[in-house]
C-alpha cells in the first residue's frame, strides 16, 4: 500500500522526477510536431508573409485569408484592417466556421520567428527550443503558455466546421515537459 502511494506521488511530480530517455523525448517531439503542423496552429503561425491562412477549412489547400487581410509588421493589422474588426475579443469559442473565430484575447499573429507554416519537423524543433526565436521562453514558460493560452485552447475546441489537432491541451503540455526533460532532442 505504501509503495503504491509513493508511486502515485512520484507520477504526479512530473517528468523531471524520473529519467527520460532520448527515445521518449523524440517520441514526445513527434506528437508535439503533429499538433504544431496542424492548420489550427499554422494558419496563425506564419512567417514574414504577414498573411494569415485559411487552410484546412472549406477552401482549397494553400488558401490565404480572404478579403485581402494582412497582419503587417504590427501582426494585428493595425496598418490596414485590424483583426478585431471581425475577430471580436469575447468568449465565443464554439462559433462555427465560416464565422470569424472569437476568443477572450486579442486575435493576432505570433512573432515572425515562430513561423511553422510549411516548415519541417527539424526546423520547428530547432526554433521551439531556441529562446532567441521562441519569444524568450524556457521549457517551463512553453508549458505555461500551452496550458493558459486562449489561442491554444481555441485550437483544440474551434467549433463546428473546423478540424482539431491530435491530443489535447493537457497532452501537448505534458509532452513539452517530457521533451524538455529529455534535453529537447530534435532527431
Ligand atoms: C490566433 C492566432 C494563433 C493561433 C491559432 C495559435 N497561436 Fe500560438 N501564438 C500566437 C501568438 C500571438 C503567440 C505569441 C505569444 C502571445 O502573444 O501570447 C503565440 C505563441 C505560441 C507559442 C510560444 C509560447 C511563448 O512562450 O510565447 C507556442 C508554443 C504556441 N503559440 C503554440 C500554439 C499551438 C500548439 C497552436 C495550435 C493548437 C497555436 N499556438 C495556435 C498566436 C496563435
Ligand atoms: C473582414 C473580417 C476579418 C478580418 C479583418 C480578419 N479576419 Fe480572420 N477570419 C475571418 C473569417 C470570416 C474567418 C473564418 C473563415 C472560415 O471559417 O471559412 C477568419 C479566419 C481566420 C483564421 C483561420 C482560423 C482557422 O479556422 O484556422 C485565421 C488564422 C485568421 N482569421 C487570422 C486573422 C488575423 C491574424 C487577422 C488580422 C491581421 C484577421 N484574421 C482579420 C474574418 C476576418
């Protein structure tokens, strides 16, 4: 009984309580990349093109955001048509496509360095573990972001008419923790 109790306590203490092998880290990375490369994430995680995407919706592959929307250097369209014109900041997570998604945060593109659109596993992996290119985050910061970001929460519950990435918010947060404990291996 006491042994079981200790096992449960250690299981709850997270990946760092035990040794995580490189293989386990690489397997966790594969699951992370399956999410990061999904259109619910890559439609926002675009690079210098400054143009969000409408992939994985009811348009043909590679369709950029309609109506000539540009994010510009501000990443919120401040120079032309702000995202908030249509993507209202309000709880409304299950709004169906083709209505504009709305969340309880300002809808915007991430920094240019967080470009995942069309990037292979090795590139996204190298970017995500580099604080110079991941918004200054260490592994713990990434886990907190995944657990608390309104964007990530929306990605896993985007409402009718939109496909969802594999797993869940809790799963990708746990996988990033595991990947970090293994030394963030890429290949
Ligand atoms: C509406 C656009 C949008 C969507 C959709 C989106 N993100 Fe992001 N993401 C951002 C922004 C903006 C940032 C920069 C940090 C911030 O401002 O919160 C970011 C940053 C991140 C970061 C870096 C964390 C950090 O510390 O800055 C990770 C990891 C991330 N996103 C994961 C995801 C995943 C996984 C998905 C899909 C399930 C996703 N994002 C979907 C906008 C988006
Ligand atoms: C004129 C209204 C309008 C403006 C302005 C606008 N959007 Fe959109 N956006 C939409 C609509 C409508 C959809 C849903 C399309 C669909 O589901 O068929 C959408 C969808 C999206 C998607 C895809 C979401 C998904 O399901 O994967 C992203 C990403 C996005 N917008 C980003 C932005 C960003 C970033 C800005 C500001 C730079 C912006 N939008 C400005 C109307 C707008």
